[in-house]
């Protein structure tokens, strides 16, 4: 609901716009005819109609009509029309201004309705996609868990200790997959549910990378990890929890789409505009357009790829956007894939104070 103070500010804005237009017309009155000055007022009404609501734009049209008559129509400084054609000009100005106000209000309403419908359609599509993905992509890991648990329960005496360990490892690994994907679904729902308040603090990038690698350690046993971060890489002011999640998703993505023994390289670079962190692998590379990879429920290859909802890179893109950072995918010359996060460069408080001094 619009408060009284907000309503007053809107009408004051309309009055100021008409006053400025009157001042401009006063300066131009030596070169323009009275009819031309009316067109300048009409431009003021159009601009007000675009940026203000209907009532304010109507007030602008009425005020423009009054100012036009009072300041520029002979006899000036009165509200009388000495000649009928000036009255016609003034009435046309008022009428066109009112029509423009009505049309602008209708267009604004239709735009809002279309935007609301588009948001509703997008939310419905997201819900449908989530349900479809849950029913499709959780079926395999849940089937493995159920089958392995059933074998352990019914055939434990017949199985060797090695076979039992294999079944237990299969249960653990598939349960981890289910937990990870459900966490991704909840994360993307949270990031899209409304404004997210960031807990921004200053972090060394190596600290965030180290925390992400520690979380991914169980999955990195069969991969080679090469961390090459410049020693002079500046700190970044970010939400540490979210950026760590971003890095974890990129590392897990590299693990998921590369064979055992593949190399995962994490590096960084910076200049006076941005601080970059990249995660690169030497796997089979990207098989879709880079922009498609950041859409929900899109995976890097066809249906033969490992199970997953395709939300990992979508979450990365959303987290980067929250930090005003660029997130991009590339195919290096020597193959594989590379994902780069480019954070805006900021001076830490102490460095900024020293530079100012």
C-alpha cells in the first residue's frame, strides 16, 4: 500500500518536472512559437507517464496545461485565452496528455500481468522438472541401495567379506549421491526463493580452495589434484559458505565427468579489475554449448552420463551472480574443460586505507 509520504513525493516529482519544462520553455520562447512550446510540455507529460503512475501523469498533464496558459498564452500571467486557436492548442495538449497517461497505465498493467504470468509459468516448469528429475535420476541409486541391502540381508552367510564390503561400499556411494543431489535441489530452491543475504567477509582464496578440497577428499582418491595459486593472489570479500559450495560443485563436476586418474587443476590470476579462480580437467571436454550448461537440469553429456539432476553448474552460476562475479565455461586448447569464476577486485580495508594515505 502506498504511504502518504510516497504519494506526496510522486506528485512533487510531477510538479518539479513541469516547473523545469516551464523554465526551459521560458528560455526558448524567443525562438519558438506558442504551439511549439505546447509540444515541449507534451514531451514532459510523456516522460512523466513512462516513469510515474496514472494519477501522477494526469496531474502532470493538467499542470502542463495550466502552466502553458499562464506563462505563454497571451495575455500572459492570466488563465484567459485571448484567441480561440490558443484555447484549442491548450485543450489538445491536455487531451493528448490524458490519453498518453491512460495508454501508459494500461501498458504498464499489461506488462506486469505478462511478467507475473511468465514467473508463474517458470515456477511451474521448475516444479515439473524437479519432480521428473527426482523420479528419473533417483531411481537408479535407490535401486542399487535396495538391491545391495537385500543381498546382504538374505545372502550374508554365502558372501565373502570382500563381497560384503563391495555391497556396503555400493550402498554408501549411492546414498552419498542421493544426499548430494537432494542437497542441490534444496540449494537451488533456496537461491531462487527470494533475496539472499550474503555474509560477506574477507577470505584468502587458498583457504576457500583448501576447505572445498577437504570436503571432496573421499571422491578425489582416484584423481590427481594440482593446486597452483599465485602467492600474491588478493583476498576476496565473499560469503565463504556459498563460495566454498561453488568450488565443491566444480570439483565434484570434474570428478564426475572424468575417468579415474584424470588430472584436476585449480589455479588463479588477478589484475586491477578482477580476481579469477579456475577449475580445469583433462577429461572428455564439454559436449554442450557453455550457456546451456548453466540451465537447471542440463548435464554435460547425454543420458549415458552419471546420475544427477544437472543442478551443480546452475548453483555455481547463481552463487557467482549473487557476488557480481562472472562465471564461464571454456574448452582449453589441449582438451578437457575449464570453468572460471571472475570476482570483482576490491582492496581490503587496510590496503585501501594505506593507499588513501
